[in-house]
C-alpha cells in the first residue's frame, strides 16, 4: 500500500476518456492516480503499484472485471474497490456481492455515466 500521505488509485477501464475523468477526480482529492486501459496488464501493474483504491470497469476486452475480482480475492488484496459499469445495474450488484462474499474490503458500485460529484464522493469515502 502507499503511504498515508500519498494514496494511490488504479483506474482500470478500456474507455480512456472515462479513465482520464476518474484520474482527474482523484487528483482533485490529492490522490495519486494511474490509468490502465488494457486489462491484460492489470496483474503486473497491480503488483507493482499496490494501490489503495481500485476503480474497476466490469465489462472490458481481455480480462473482465469479475475475473479481476476473483484474482484480488484469491490474494486477499487489501484494496478498496469501486465497481463501475454502463451495463445493466444488476451486473454491478452481482459483482459487488461476489467481491464481498470473497472477502474483499470496501466495495462500492457506480453506474455510468458517473457525475463528478458521485466520483468524488466514492473516492473520498474509499480513502
């Protein structure tokens, strides 16, 4: 994990514009933010960064969000997860239930399109 003074947010979303939006919101809260638009690189980047907060799109080419949730749970990762999706809200709720059942910490869900105030609140609650 990052130091208390500089918490890190890893944004995993294949939509670069949305990832940039989240990065900007995180920086408004003085959080260090790293964008990842290729979910196939997630495991290496996660292990390198050890982020405090993960903003995770559920539907992406390559490794999907549910696979990432499983991977995190297997490792008992101490990361706070914010699940985002523009698809059926039931999909995000199922992913949240799965994450919580597998022992992941703070898990929140947001539905795209996400307003700035919503993202700031979620990031603020997670830090």
